[in-house]
C-alpha cells in the first residue's frame, strides 16, 4: 500500500487529479448530453454512497469523556 509522499501516485492522488480536471472543465461549461449528465450524476451518487459506507466501517466516533 502506498503512503502519502511515495513516488508512485496513489489511487487517491489520481482521483484528486481527475476531480480537478473535471471541475475545471465544468467551470468552463463543459457540454454534456443527457446521457453524459445522467451518468455523471449516477457516478457522483455511487461515489458518495461508497464513501459513506467506507467511513462507517473505518472512522469510529471519538470517545466522549464523561463530565466530572
């Protein structure tokens, strides 16, 4: 598994680069047909659901201290 700072790009680093490229294209009014727009919306929703599930499995809430 790669660590941040490794010479080889990580999956997350590649995602950041792709996201930046998409954001720049959309800020320049990237033309999308109906199928492309619906597909983009579906991918964004799928990514959000996947992240929420990953977060549920991997990010435990901090332990709250009882008030004295």
